[in-house]
C-alpha cells in the first residue's frame, strides 16, 4: 500500500490514502470530536462536529473549515485540528445541540458513558446562552428492551442509519422536519429488528437506553466487568458482562474485528436475565430418602453425600453442547472415555461430526463473519441464518453491498462516503441466493429464492456442484430445478472472486452438508477461492464435535442402562432433546443421578443430587464457534457461595474419589493442558490464548474501573472490616481496580475507557484504526488449518 | 385498501419512474385529494400498495408541509405570510379572516368549512397580500374583497 | 429593446399554443439543434454564450452541462430536470414564464436534454402553481402530438420523454440535490457535493438540474447564436434578466430588461419609485437569501459580478424593498422565520441556529432583548457561514441578518433601549 504524506498541525505523517480524514486522525491518536460518523456506518457529514481547517498550500494563512469525516486523505493535505477558529466552531456546535437538550445528566442512564458528555468536555463549551423554551417530545414504548427518551436527541441520525440501512429494519424511522424531527416507530410498539439493541451503543446520548439495565440500574464506572463470549448461538460474538452486588446488570458488545465487529444481536444482548433468575440453582441439593423434592444439604454433609453416590459406582457421564470444553473434558476424565455420552440425539451428533470432518478436510476456507462480509456472491443452502446465527445474517446483509462498492469505486467514490455510495448503486446488490424450506428474513436481499423441501435443497446443491465441476456427482433427479436456477447459481459462484456457501444443521439433513461441501470443493478444484460456513445449533456444538462421545441412544436402550449406577449430567436438559418416556426410564433406572445445571428444569427436578453450575458469567471456559474459533469467556461474578464452574465441581469429585489425575488440575490452566494433551486438535488453545500467568508490567488486568465506588461499603452489612478482593486463579484478570492501566490484549478487555472518552467510542483507542484490528489481534484462535489446496473427495449424492 | 380510482391514478404516476417507491409523494397527494387528509389508515393503504413499510411512508409524509396528517376542513385557506405580503399588510388580512371565522392558524372551523394555515411565499409578491383557497389564488387583497372570496366556498 | 423571454406573454390572456408558437419560430431552436448539431456542439455553444444559471447561484450553464460524462459504469438513463420549485420569498419570475409561455420551456428542455443525451426529463413544479401545472400538462400533450416528444423526434432517432411532477411543499426542495431526493419519492434532504448531480443525480444517474428561466434561453441561443445573446446585455454577462420589484413601490411588477440594468432604473423607472410617504431604506436584490443593498448602491448594474462587489448576490433578481415605515427587525425576522421553518433538519447549525435566531428576533420585537443578543445574532451569522453547514440554505438565510445588523444596527439598539418595537 503506497502511503501519502500529509501535514497535521505542522507535523508530517505518512498515512494510507483513500480513508477519510477523521478516520485517519483518530487512528493517529488525535482527539477529534464527532457524532454522526461511525466506523461501521461511514460518514454522512450531518452533525458538523468534526470540523478541521484545511489549507490550500503553505502560503494559505486563513484556511477553510471542512468536515474531516467527508474529507478524503490525499497527498499533500495540510490541515489543522486546533486552529482557534475551529475550536470556536466546535464549541458552537455543542452549544446548538445543548439548546434543546434537557438538564438530565444526573438522572440520565447514559451519564458516565455518554458521548455527548465527552464531546462537550472536549470542545470546552460550558455556558449556555440560549434563554428560551426547549422543544420537547413524547416518548414511545418500544418494547421490553429499549427505553425511549426523545428529549435527549441531538439528531445525529445514527439510529435510523444503523437500524434501516445497516440492519435492514423497517419499523424505526425519522419523522417530521426542522428542529422537530422525531426518531421512533410510526406507532409505538416493540421494535421488530433482531438487532435493535445496538441502538443503545450507537446512540451517542440517552435516547435509546437498555431497559433491562434500568430494572437494576448501575453507573458504568460502578460495574465489575469481564470479557466474555455469548453462548446463545454458535457464532461466538464477543461481549462484556457487567455486574454489581452479585447481579448481572447488562451486556455490551466487545469488539472483535473478525467476528461481531461493533454489534450484537438482541438474543445475546438481552438474554442474560436467567443468570439473575429466582429459579437459579444456587445451593447443592439432594433428594433425601425418596422424597419428592430436593433439599439443601448442610455444609458438613455435602462431601459424604456426593462421595457415597460416586465412590465405587459404575459411572456414566452425559456432556453438553452448551457447556465449555473444559467442563465436557473434565466429565469425560471422571467417567472414562467409554462411559462419556455427548448428550445430543445421535442424528444431530452425526451431522456435527460430518461438519467437523468437512471443516478439517477443507479445502474450502471456514470464513469469519468479517470474511463473509467481503464476499461477492453468497449461496445460503438449507439454513435460516436470522434464526440460527443472527449476526452471521447481518454479515450477509453487508456482503450484499459489495457490488455497490465496486460501482462507487468506478466513479471514484470511497466506501466510507455512505450516502453517495447508496445513491450511486441504487438497488444493485451482490448476488445472494437462498435455498430454504420457508420464508427467511433475508429474503429481501435475495436474487433468487428457492423454497423446497430439505432433500430437494440437497438435490439443488449437488446439481450446482456438478455444473461447476463435471467431475462432481450429479443428483438422481438432475436438472429438476426450475428455470435453470442451479445453472444460474453455479455460473455466479464460478465467476465470483470470493464466493461463500452458508449451510448448517437447521434442517437436520446430512445430505445438505454433503451438497454444500461438494459445491465448495468443486469451486476449489476449478481454481477459485471458496469459503464454506457451517452454522451449528449451539454455542459449543463444534467443540463437542471435536471430542469423542458415544450416542446417548446407546445408554437409553435397555441394554445400555443396566450397568450404570450413577449418572452425571452436565448442563443438559435431556427432556428437551429426547422423548419423555425414554428419559424417565433412564433417570428412574439409575441409582444415583447427579445433575450439574444452573436452572431448575425438568432434568434437574429428577436429580438425586444437584450441583449448582456456574453460567458463563460465573465461570471460566473455552468454546469453539462455528468458524472453528476457540474463544474463552471469563467469569464476572467471583465464586458465589456454592455456585462453581462445572469443571471445578467435577474436578473436586475426581479429587474425592482419589483418582490419580486429580493433582494435575490445581489450576484452570492445568486442566486446559490436560485437555490439549488428550485432544491435539485443540492444541492451539494452549499456545495462543493468554493464560492465567499473563501479566503486563507485573500487573493483572482490572475488572473494575478506577472510579469504582463503594469498595469498603459493599460488604459492611456482613462485616465492617473490608475483605480482601476475591482471587481469580483462572485468568490474568483481577476482581478489583488494581492492575495494568493501559490497553490490554483484545481477548482480555474488560471495559472500554480512555481519558476523555467515557463512552463506547473509547473503542477507537483499543485498535490501530477505527474498525481495524484491536491490540493483540482479534480475539480467538482458529483451530482449523484452512489452507486451500488440499483436495478432498466428493460426497456421494445418495 | 386503496379505492380503485386511487389505485388507477397512482398506477399512472408509477409509469414516470423506474421504481415503485419513487411514486410515494404522488401517491400521498392523490390519496389526499380523494380523502381530504392522510390518516393512519391511508398511510397503511399506500404502504401496502407500494410494498413499503408504513414507517417509511409516514417518514416521507410527515416531512412535507402539504401532506396533512390531521383532518382538515372542506376548504383550506393558505394565507401568505411571506416578506412581500408582510410589508403590504398581510397581518390585517389574517386578522380579518381569523376574526370572521373565529379560528387561528392550524385550526378548523367547527362546521368543518375552513381550515386556516400559513404559507410562504405564493409567488404573488407584486400583488401582495395574497392567499390561496384550495387550488385558487387570490391577490391584491383588501379588507372588503375577503368577504367576497370566502363566500365562494361552501 | 428585445425581450426574447416574454415577447409572447400577455398577462390575462392564455399562453400561445403550439401551433402559434411554432409559427412565431419558437421551435426553430429545436429543429436546428436536433437536425443540424451534435450534442457536444450545443454544449459548446451554450458555454460560449456565457449564460449563467438564473435560479440564484449563477453558475455557468454550459460548463455545468459539460460535467455530464459520456459513458457510465452502469447502463441507464441520463436525466434533465427543470427546477420549477420557485419558493424563495419575494420571487415570482418563474411563475410568469410557466403560465405565460410553457412551450418556450419545453423547447429549451428538449434541446438541453439532447445536449446531455438524456432520455427522460422532468419538470419539478411547486405544488402551489396549480394554474401553471394545468397549462404545462396541456402543452406537454401538444408537444407529444406534434412529434417534439416521444420516440424518434423529428425523425432524428432521438427519444425523449417529458414528465411533470408537482411537489408537496417544502422550500428546501428547490435546492437541486434535495429536489432530486424529493423526485425520487424520499424526504427532501440535500446531498453532499461532490459528486455533483452531473455525475450522480436522479436515481444515481448523470443529471442536470436547471432553472426555468435558464432553460427558456436555450431555444433562443441555439436559434440566434451566442453573439446575439451577449449583445443583449449592458455588461459582459449576456442576455436579459427578469427583474421584479415588490414592496411599497408605486407599480410592483416584473420586467424583462437587459442584464446589467441599474438598480435605480429598475426601482424608479419601471416600478415607479416609492409610494407617497415612503422612503427607501434597503433592497434585498434577489430573493430572501441575499444581503441588503442600500441607497448607496442604487447605481449598481444588476448583474452577478457587480452585485457581488457590493457584498450581496443577484440571486433571482426579484427584489424586495424595505421602506422606512417597516421595522427592519420585523422584516428580517419574517425571513429568518421562513428559513427556520423550512430547514430540513439534517445538519446542526441550520436546524438549531435558525430557530434560535428567530427567538432572539422575537425578543427584540417584544422589547425583552439585551445588548449581548446582538452579539449572539452576529455569532450565529458567522456560525452558519458557507461551508459550515451541509447546504446553502442556512448561509443564505443569514445573509439578510448579517447585512441587516450592519446597516440597521441603530434600529436594533433602539429596540433594546426603548424596550419595544419603535415601529409599532
């Protein structure tokens, strides 16, 4: 990349041309105020806050005020970011925005992480001369997740740009005109988009705030916060979980440039209240002498109760696709490989194993969400991404714009000049083809929609593969697809530079996987760079698929059941996956049933012993996303009474039964080492993820901000003397304010803050450039080789 | 549902553009001509005809001054308050009408006969003050001519 | 004195039909352009004539046309759009042309479309000009019937459709990029420039937007040449101009006069001078968004360059007279209120600054203003300077304000000192 020289405030810099000036200045570390610009949404030049002075040459002493977000960086650009006239202008913009802004700071949810507050301080505006009445608005009830407070609006238009243009939503819009513009729904009601929660982070003031946070409100600076990974689907978006007084308060997006970028889906953002639910399992409980209900066990009896259920008994363990790798592995170690059952219907597990095999063999690349966004032709074969992997669907939506970027580039218009790109390209999109059994919420993007049965979808896939490479096998009913659909798709994929096939386990049909694999293999054989993304049903389905496990059907059959005396079930409500009768049979026939889980579900109600397992907020663990990216979540709640990581409980049981392996697992990292020894395919986890010994300048990384309050008072109702902060031996994070005060590696970021940047915009300081790569690279480590070139066989069509 | 008449007129306008959505403003005006104003129902009717979301149609409708999202009277008086009309005495015109009909700007007479609205400017500056009632222009207004003009409208 | 634009307009009588206008030679330019000239030649001719846009900006028309690219990345139409959304307060010239001689405009549009190789053209007419709309629709139908529009015009193989679209209110739609957004059926928010409409305009296609008066010149220039056009004016800028006067003059009206006619002549000879008992205090020369001129400027030749040197702009050339019996503050307040109400709401300085200015001016009128409020008004004028806002709406709006504060500062001070409006 040829760089160009520009001058900022008299100093020369070498920078990449073609970006906009605001982006470049932010990347260089300059603090330029802005509102309507957003790294994911591009520039529109509406708010006028990002003004800088541009000089036509070295003799030009007056210069011209320009908006840096709309100014392309070019050779010889001379600008000033601190010219006195600029400072006056920037403060004037804030003064105008403050004209109608309510004096809400002390009672506004956004206070303490408010971009408007930050920009007000940055520009130095402090005295409001406007002496007239402010305009006010009525608020709308936008549903259970988003609170609406229109008086605070500064009309940056980010909300509608994100909601309508980026996320494809149709029910949030701007109404009216002049200084009475209103951002909301046409009629009040719950917002319909699956990504509405991002309004909370996209809105620079407190217009759209987290309603779930309001139920148990806490200021940002008072939160203990941890880096974590969402467990609601297999995409593995990175999140930040905040807690105070033992309650999880809210979830924010954590930037991962390869996966979720700046955003989250609503399921991940708002689906955390189960952690605080009154029906959480919080104590070790047992069913004493055939009683109907579980009861708490006195502390001193706990060991003996568990021991009596486990020592000398024939054990069997049932794992889970939502539990961490470490928990599943620990269970396998406890019961022995021959007695470890993966816990999902065998048909599904076979599909998972097939998917794993396809990913391992390649040769198509398993793309990250960011890579999917760069695709210029997509085929969705037998999946409904909006249902099974919403953020992946959002990436598909961005990918459909790639053709418009090409058209814009042809007229010399850069991608970041958002409104111009959209106008130039009109309705032209990159091709997206959808083969599904029913309508999907991506249909508005599709060039062709093919609604047929699962088997026919597979047939279409095989046909496409055979049209790309005639060596690929044809399906039995070849040529049956209507109107040459298969031919069109095949041609488009073949002519694309970066084709992506998206498939998954949604329809529980293995032939669809075979067909998708064949298409990707055919493309690679024809010399194309092809990517294949497989959507798994649950957050660690792929992780579980990388381990060994027997089908539960073997255990459920009368023959299998006979031997088992103690059944240990890990975070798996079997009634959700199998027939009631068969599970009743299984659970009734085992002498002891030990269940590790976090909610009172039907399986738990049948347990003889209940061990309260920690959710992702209360444990440390590693899961593998559908891309093959292993990521770790870190607890935000310290050890909480009897709630512990499942692997910690199981490790304790191993100790109790005196197995020789137990001494090796004093720390979480020991367990990980054991696991990667046993499963070399997981080996990379150990090499790259920072382990608990990681320090920066001898400091751990603080989960609490420097302004965290109440440290001594929090515990005073229990004891007046301040206790030491809880230890975290599983990770390099601290449960206190102590630690390294700079930018930590991206996988360990617990909260975003920088001097003068209290809002989520502080993210800019944690990466090399806006929407760039965070310090330390994007979190997560890829477990598959993903090197194109190795040829693999075609799957048969029958 | 759009009436057949409304649909027919909108379909004629669609011929002028490459995309159906481009006819949104014309559609709003056509439906308003038929129904007097644009109700929520009208917004939905247009939205379903043009395959747009109601929010999108309403976003466009609420931007334009001449799309009425509240009921209006049978006749709409638009009094010009542009600069030339102001110099030439629009205030007394307004006061005369307002006094006679007992409504202020933005209000409708109880019998639904007139809605009084401001407008600026009607392009009649050399014959100020001026006003419009429905599609008719009136200029060189005086205290006396106003009574005559209003009398024409039922 | 030649009055090419208005020679066939007789107020109070219907406009000439197509047969009448053809006979008068009105379509000669179309015949010449389509049959004898190449598109690039027409553009060159218009360029050499020096014709500048009559919509207010005064940009050289031929140069604007030359920005339309020959080839485009994606196949599609090119467009010519007539900006007939005349809503600038004090402006009433386009209505005269639209109601008086629609075929002149249509002929101009045909030639202009041919020059830029557009296949579709639109007239974007403001909602309030209902009479003109009906007249134009009839004229368009006549033109189609006579073979001047539609397919294979005059047997040359050139296809052109001409449509009329009427607006739904909103002054900002007169701004060319907001007009395009409105024509596309969206909210009338302006677009950023560059790219200019010539590159990305209606539906992302190369588009030229021209004012009515500008396009009315085209058939005449093509028929009679650029030298003829130049010699019509008193200064170098070419052509005639429709000048108008409104306010307390004896005969407010509209006159086609050579470009560069003096302000004095327009006001005192054609408009008859001030009414008895009224004195001239100021002139807003070109629609509400231009700076004041005063009696010191009466000998200014009213062309774009000369007016610019007085610190004002010619704009639309229809002027509003501030007399001594009208309060200057109320005068300015009326205009600023208009601009504040018509703000589209996209960019901060305009959306917030203009209503603040209105509220301040109201306080002057009520007598509650303070001395520092003048400073705030001056600050707002600088705040909404060109370049600081997204489009030219607010910078135009503050032109009367900033010049008014300069020329009538004493009157503003009187409002403060006397705690009421001295003109009430």
